[in-house]
């Protein structure tokens, strides 16, 4: 393969959460995630040689089941893929919330100023 990850297709009958562990069975390190509708997930990054993938399934009642599979990964130096580091940036949703707050504050300020002018004009008429 030219990639150090593989596509995993899961077919649990009634599980709704999944945890994929690589070369460990330590369940405390589980990052539980919802099983996608497509039932396919990408494995953790495999190292060259023998890798053991452990998959834990959990249903809504907390009942667990597991499966495991050995995968041999042979990448030549020419085929090795470079690791990509994800950078966290504010999402549109976060920026949208900030923008909404500033717009709301702006309109509130304008509304208050208009009310002050209106009240001043009403008091002058009396």
C-alpha cells in the first residue's frame, strides 16, 4: 500500500458507539465515537510491520463487545506518506457567533441612542 491507514468497515448489529485501538487493549485510552451511517472508518496510523487493530463496540445500555484483526504494513521509503498535522482554527460557527454579538451590540447602541433622542423630543413638546 502507499498509505499507512486502511479503511475499516464495521457491521455491528445494535452498537451505536465504537472505539478503535492500535497495538493496545487499554480501554482507558478509548476515544468513543458514534458509528457513521456509512459504517466505514479510517484506521489509526499504522506502523511498518505487524499491527493489531482492536475494535470495541458499545450499545446504548453500555454493553460492550470487541473484535480484533492483525494487519501487516509494508511501506517502502518511496511510498511512505508524510504525516499531516491538523491546525485548529475558529470555525465559521465560532466567528459567526462573534459577528452576531457585535451586530447585536451595534443595533442595541443605535436603538438606545434613538430612544434618547425621541424621549428628548417628547419632553420638549410638553
